[in-house]
C-alpha cells in the first residue's frame, strides 16, 4: 500500500510518501511545496494543489493522511493553513483517494509510543522506522512522513476518515461528492 502524508501549510506544505507492506514501511519520496509570500494567496494555493496533484499522479497512492489543524493564536496563520489543508484534501478527493486525518498527538503516539513527544523524538523515530541515512532537513517533510507512518500503523479506522466519516470522491454519476 502506498500512503501519502501531508503536513499542510500555506507557506510550506510537507509531503511524505511511503510504501507499507507486511508491517514494514519504506520511504519513496519526501519534500516540501514552498510558496512565496509576495505571490497572491490564490496562486499560492494553486501551486500547492498542482504540486500535490503531480505527486499523486506520479506515485498513485492508495490513501492520503493529513494532519488535523490545532487552534493557533495567530488567526491569519490558522486560516491560511486550513485553506492549504482543504486544497490537499481536494487533491486527494479529485483522485478518488480515501483521506484520513490525525491530530498531532495521534501522530506522535503512533510513531513514538508517546503522544507528547517532541519534534526531535518524532524525527528520530521517522529516521529509524524508514531506515533513512539522516533526518529530513525540513521539519515539514519529516512531519509528513510521520503522518504517513501513523496511517500505516493505525490503519483505515473509520473514525479517522476526513469529513465526518464520509468518503470523498467520485460518485456513481462521476461527479465529486459525499457518499457513504
């Protein structure tokens, strides 16, 4: 099974793509989609969408896992990140990929066994689990790999399905919509 993990953000969106079979995971790709602050916001979101769409076409993931947003003191940042998250979910939905979401605590628990682990502990476990030579330089990419690992370890629990338990994807008529 191929899993794409997404750490959404409008300045930097991290992605991590892993293959998981028989309780073993291996890294296929990871990185970040960066947008420039002076570019109009709608074009920044378009860049994120197009880059994620290209990754989905290239790797044909079976499932997408996205980090749930936590409330931020900075409303502008929270809204922008929520919009980037929506764009990521849209990319998965358009491709017909089931989308699951996890809180930061769920990701930390699945990867390290401790829900309050710090970023370094999570990054070290990502390196260990995926047999990487070194920790990814960008935290966003490391976090995205951790989100993908969380999906691999947690499985397809319906309670983690995005959008209130509905599958998002093409309906019988071929239109995008909600269906159970």
